[in-house]
C-alpha cells in the first residue's frame, strides 16, 4: 500500500474510522477518500455502485456500521441487523466488482457464543448460541466475515476481517440512549457531578432542556441524580477495552503487511475462521471500570448497580495471540486511555455545551 494509493474509509467520522484517518495521515498517506452519510448512504445499493464505479478506490477500510450499547442493541433489533447487513453487503460486493486490491472489514467480538471458552479464540466462532441482547448485530457481523471469506475463495479477492474488542476513544458516542459503557459512564458521572455541585445552568445546556425540572426528569430515566449514578447489571461482567487509536494502528498494520493467504494454512481443507481478534488480552469488571472512572472525574456520589437489568455475557476476553504473532501489540493501557478520553470529553463536549 504505497503512500499515493487511493484509500476509501467507510465511516470516517466514527470512533474507529476517525482514528484510522488520523493514523493514515500521520503515516504520510495522501490520497484518502471520505464521504459523510448525507453524501453517500451506504445502505443504498445504487449510490454505492455509482460511488465505486466513479472513484475506483484501491484499498477500503470498512468501519461504517450502526453501533450502540446493550440498551439500543436490544431495543432497535431490526435496525441493527438490517442496516449493518446492507452497509457491508454493498461495500464488499462493489469492492469486488471494482477490483479493490484489499479490503479490511471491522466486526465485533460479540460474534462469539455467549458462553465461549475464555480467552476466546477465533476458532470458537459458531460453536454455540449468541448473547440474546445483541444477537441481530452479531449475526450481521458474522455474515460480513463469511462474505469476505466467500468472496476470497470464489473470486480471489483479498478481503480481511478483524474483530476488535470493546473500543473507546476520541469521537466516541456520548448519547445517553445509544452509547457504549465507557462514554455512557463518563457522561453520566459528569452530569451527576454538575448536579451535586448545583451547577444547574450547565446541566440545562448539556441536556438541551429549558427547565431544570425537565432536565431532572430526563436524567432520572438514566439513573442520574446528584447523589448517585445507576448502572445496568451487577457490575460483575468482565470486559477487555482497547483504545481506538491502537485499533486504528492495528488496522493499518494489517493492511500494510498481511494478506488473506496469511490467515490460514495451505494444507487446510476447509478454510474458515480467517478473521483476526484485536484487543489487549486483559479484562476488568464493569464495577472496577466504573470506580476508576468515578475517581478520575471526582464524582462524590454513589454507584448503584441495578441487578434487575441484564448483564449480558459475564466474561468476554479474546485471545490475541494471532495478532501478536503477526507482529502487533497494543500500546495504551486502560487507565491512561480513560484519563485521555475524559480530558477530551471535558474540552470537546462538556465545556462546549456548558
């Protein structure tokens, strides 16, 4: 992948896509194509076909997806399976039709069975049932992996799938309804801290409500008060969290140095599970995570774990020996990443609205 190669990043405004864009630019790549959703709706087959036919990208990073936390995944099940299937099917198929040299498809570790052996190896895919709350999203991502494998085997394409663990970082989604656990906890605790300090005008600006009564009623829906922050589940589930810029570096590394043929043995009869796990190989409980964020923010209230709400999979730690053997390892440890993200949130989000 030379520095002037035409590279298309699908989803360049998202958490991973924006980090990939930043990584490529820092490494001297100069011919990068990006399109916003308003400029190119990736669920629209005709528009995607016209885009690829006109632009003819040589390399594609497929980071575009409909994503969200446990609440939104479980609530908007049809949207998650439909939109993700459409996005990836259109981009992968038209990458093939327009002879893209290499494509990198980003999935998610929720593709693995709910009770998969720990740490989870790539070979554990499709060995048992999925976690119910995010099953539609998981099935869409599994379809993307199998689509990449199938096109490689039938058409000789060079499409690689990577499965990142739970990601966090700059440009994350801090919406209370749809965010993942880390940005949700950061925003919840900042709002609770503002309430605790009686900075009510700042609360109004941050929530876009006209009266404090409306704001308080809205925040109570998410378990936010000046005395406490409610967190779904028992706090016992354990997760691995990866800084988004580390993930981006892994993606660029694979695009630069590895091909589909590197993902399986030449004497293999049935070629499957060619995707690559990407993570830190370390996990932490949601309770420990919440307490760390609380300390970083300086929230003085109580953390209440609502055991009536679903926990999701109790433990999900992926085996990262495959990516490590290929020559990549993460750099940013969790506590340092949380401090960086909190600083970014305060500057880019909290202070701008307050």
